[in-house]
C-alpha cells in the first residue's frame, strides 16, 4: 500500500479527522472508532512504518517513544491497569498497514480471560 492510501498517514497529516488525545513530535494518539474496551486509544507513528517489527529494526528510538506515549495515554486516562497490544499481519488481526499500538483499559483485562 502506498503511503498516500494509508488511513493512519492521512490522520497523522491532518487530512482525516480523529479524536486526538495526545501528540508528540513523532507520534499521535487518538481514540479508536471501534473500541474493544471502555478506553481504547491508538498510538501511531507520524512516519509510515508497516509493523512493529519493521519499526524495531529500522528506528528503535521511535518505538521507545511510541511505548512512552502509550504509557502516558494510560496515565492521562487514569487507568489503574492497561494493556498495550501490537497486531502484526492479517493473521493477528492487523487491518491497517501502519504500525500502531492499542492502549486498552477501563475494565478487567486479566489473562487468560474467563
């Protein structure tokens, strides 16, 4: 997929609106439009990276910034506990081909469920 076709690149560039909760020089965090928990925020890179593995190998400092921002989102949201999830590839549920971390919280998220 070309970066010009990437939904998250369009959000990062301000071409598509999003409910932004936090922003740094190289990341942006916004509420997921299809939340899977009471708090569900996505943290993305402003530059296009396909996956967390690609980012880890190509710019580990940016990956660390993403994680710091995800932790800050959880603190800003007042979450007593949270989960940070990266889906990589369609078999793992990745549907947007731009690296993003899901920050989930606001209900019990103990593992295994049940």
